[in-house]
């Protein structure tokens, strides 16, 4: 078989290598600004209030693929700041996307009203998601001040 034939078969039947999807590709494809990034996943998030209850809504886009019945925990660490949030629903599941190897996982976390301001004003260093056997460490996404490469 020729090398091109092998590449074709690899694409057709999948290969042992991980997805070629990158964090940069995810950030480019998704219109919202990322909240955090890890090696293989991008965290999009925001605070929301519904009926007097506050939620930290997250969408993880990337290689995380999970079907959970026991909930998740989200840890925030920053300058003189730590916060642990539990998911509001124990059951959730990642959904596949049109891009091979990319999944979308939506998880909402309950947050107390007293913690909302602290979270909004915190200088975060890391965000850690624990779900099932996955332990994903996100760093706070910082927009690069470099000049765009568009010409």
C-alpha cells in the first residue's frame, strides 16, 4: 500500500492518534470568548441568575467525552481566593460535534449569591474540573496583545 492509501484508510476508519482538533481551532470556531483553556479543551462560562438562584454555566468544548450520573465539581483558585462549586444536576452527557474528536459538554454549577461578587472580582489563576475519572486543569484565558496576523 502507498502512504496516501494508508492516510486515506486512517481517515476512513480512524487512527490510534488523538484528534487533530486544537485549542486554537476551537477558539477560532466558537464566537464566544473563552474563560479558560487546558491542553485539549476550552472552557466557556458565565454567571446567570434564575428565580433568585445563581448559576455558573459552563460549556466545555474539546476532547472531554463523558456520561455522568454523579455530578461534577469545579474548583477556582486565585490570589487569596478559593471556591468549590458542585454541579446543579448529577446527570449530564457530552454531545458530539460536526468536527471529529470534538465534544460539547454543558454543566451548570450552583453558586451562592454571597460568592458571586467574590468570583467576579477574583484574580483567578486556575480552574479545575473534576468529573468521573477526568481531572482537567484550565488556566485563565488571557487575550494575547500581539498584532493579528490578518493582512
